[in-house]
């Protein structure tokens, strides 16, 4: 299975995002930065005026649109703003991996492993991390109570 066919989505998803930058890349908005970069490289080779069989003016227009889309999608802040403009939100949805159909012959290469989250800051905290935060909070509160108690005891003895 080649990388181009892995990035394709069912037609209902493509229709909804067809007129967006994601539609130009043929990717879902939950696609990772790596997938966006990989698709950009493939499409830039296809549409670059020096390497395409398209008429020069058409190739320029498509290449400029591709560069504009990549400039927005490659920057996390600009991508978030763009997602809001097209009505896509990451806040209330736990995004599934964009492999809607998993084939039995898929290789287990590191390159083929996909994550649900774009980066580690978007994942929820594990129970161990939550427990560690709870313990740190208790420690801070205990230290504050101890400091207040010691200060009160020292000032009351004067």
C-alpha cells in the first residue's frame, strides 16, 4: 500500500473539506504535521513549474496555492486559526487516527505508525501523571500550612 492511498479518506470527508487547504492536500484536518509535510513534498514535485507537464501559468497557480496552504498548515498557530475558520474544532473531539480502513498487509515500519495526537501536548494526562500532580498539590498545601502554623506560633510567643 503506497503512502498516497493511506492519506485518502471516504468521499463524505473529502466533500466536506474539498474547498479547504486540507482538500488540496487530500488530508483530514486531524492529519499530523509529518503527513502534511510528506504530502506537500509529493505535490510540490508534481506541480512545480520546472518539473510538471502542465501549462506554465496553471502550474504556477497551483504551486502558489500549494505553498500558501502549506504555510498555513505547517504553522501550529495559523493552522488553529484556519481550523476555526473552516469550522473544525479539536477541543471537544478525541480524534481518531485517519486510517479508516486498516489493511491486513500494512507494514509495521516506524514510518507507518500513526498517532492520534499531533504532538505530546494534546494527549490527556495518564492516571500516574494525575496522581503525581495530586501529590505535588498536597505537598504545596502542606508546606503552606506548616509555614503559617510556625509563623503563628512564633508571633504568639512574643
